């Protein structure tokens, strides 16, 4: 006996939420079997949604986010269509990797649409944001606990790298940082979305610290501590750039209760970072930033301090790959296969990624595949800013704040790392882009039972 339409819809919603929590657990889903689970999971949910639409009786509830999201979904689809052309047309130099990227890209596309169609009501959108916050807090707590306890274990085996740095269930500290940038943004956006219209006084300040929102504030504190403990320079810089850009626009636009809003945002910076994180590795992060050297320090013809960063060399040596096929690209997922042709003896390590998402997308997808992705992100950010700019809805402006902050943060971090090549982070980023659309195009009423 098939479940009723309302029961099936609830199961689909729950399945998406469980998927979001699951994705970071198996090493960021950055293993072949985990990629298969992710693609199959999304495919089953999409199939369930098709069955739901087939059984749905009119009238179908109007989804205000469908129209603006459709164009973005088509842009994602265009990029995946180009990857399919690369694979089928023999353009790629690594057919296996390109096929895997094609399957992942289709899964990201379906996940974007599923979030739009299943979470277009305010209640469900709030649950979606809360789930991402819970997942981020769990990752942060696990990563911080493993580091502070000295156990240093992933969920799958012991850590073999990044000892003393929080990594959560990711292998690379930068990828935990990237994930926390997104979940922290969702948490801050939710905190602002649920604010009331009362002015700041001792009673409301006490309620903010000890009331129901205190649990959300505690989750934000845990995530900020873990972000600092990753000692990721790009992650922390991206977080603050996203926070300050979104906060600047938010404070300028929302003139009413400006003191209250500034107090909330300053508490995140001053209390969480400058006070609490002082005891959890903020000094070490500062030292990493100061001691970063991209080139050798030469005094009197003698090298007194060697360069301690290779990522800029990898970036420079990837430029010929961009020039070789600027329009067509070498094939999605093919960087590891094509980069050795242009690397030299000055790079002693093996690099399977460019440590710069923009360069890697250019090398692999070419302009034909990269441009639709860039337009997709730009439209998501535009929708988020549009919602943030609204003065008639505290909820929309708060959610828009979170989506804009998350998109900007990871966009900045992508200049020095490859978070968008990690399935868990890429999929979560796509969800945050969908939240940017839903921020200004959601319904206040309940979903139809």
C-alpha cells in the first residue's frame, strides 16, 4: 500500500534533511562509494517527488520561488550538458572522472530543485536552516573535541595529517572551515530572521543571552571556536569578509532597531572570536597569517627564509592549461591528469586539485561550462541581496543575510582552496544558493496536507 501524498511529502522532506547531515560524515563524501551514495540518495528523492506530483490532486499549492529558481536550474543544467558533451565527444582526457562529475552535477541540480519545491514555506525553510546549523555544530563539536582530547580520529580511521587542527569528519582542515562558513552563515541569518521588533534594553539583552535563542547562540559559539581551531587562513578570512559585507548592507538598510542589530552582530565578533576563541588557537592562526611566505626572503644574495606556500606556484603553472583550451576545457575532473604536463621539479608534492576553484573550473570546464556556473552563483547572490534589502519582512532580510554571507564567504575562500570540489561542501553551497532564492520567495502559509 502506497503512503498518502502528505505522508510521502513529509518523508521526502525528512530524507533531504537527513542527507544534508549525512554528506559531511564520510570524509565530506569525497570517496567514490560516498559519491555513489549521494547521487543515488538524491535520485531516489527526486523519483519520490515525481511520484508525488503524479498522485497530487489539484489545486497544487503555488510556489513563489519556482519562477526565479527555474532560470537558475537551467543554468546548472547547461553546465552539466556541456560536461556530457565533453564525456561523449571525447573532449576530456579523463573519461572516468568526467563521468563522475557529470553524475555529481546532475545530483546538485536535482538537489537545488528539491529544496525549492519542498521548502518553499516559512516553517520548512526554518527547519532547513536549523538542520544545517545542527549539522555544523555537530561537526564543530566533534572536530574541537578530537583536537583538544588528542585522540585525533576521523569517523573512518585515524587522522594521518593536520594533527592539532580541527578537521571534523573531513580530511582537510580547509574543508571543515568551508563547511562551517556556510553553516555559520545560516545560523547568523536564522538568528536575525527570528528577531522581534522590540528595541534593545536590559530585558531583551538578557533574553537574548538566556532565552530560547541561547541554544542558537551556543551553536554559533561552538562553530566559531572550531573555525578558529582549523587554523585555516582562507576559511577565517572568507568568514569575516562575508560577515562584514553582509553586515554592512544589513545595518545600512535596516534603520529601525539599528542599535539592536549592531549589538547582535558585534557580539558574534567580539564575544565569540576575540574573547572565547582567544583560548582555542587564535594566536596560532594569527602566526600562520603573519608567517605566510609566497617567495623566498633574500638578504645580501642569501636565502634567509624559504617560501612556505606552494599553492601560488601551482596556480602559475596552471595558466598554460587555461590558455591551451580556454573555451572547451580539458574535461571535468581532469586536473589531476593534465597538470603534471606543466608542473616542474620545484613542486615536490602531488596536487590533484588547483587549490583555486576558479582556475580549476576554467581548466576543466572551459568558458562554455564555467560561465553558466558563474551566472548561477551571481543570480543566487542577487536574490539573497534583494531579500536582505527588504524592510517589510524581518524574516526575509535575516535569511537573505545568511545566504549572502555564506555565498560571499565561500567565494572568497575558493580563491585559495578547492571546497567546491568536495561533494559535501559543493552540495551544501548549492542548498545555500537555493535558500538565497527562498529568502525572498517563500510562502508564510503551511504546506498543504
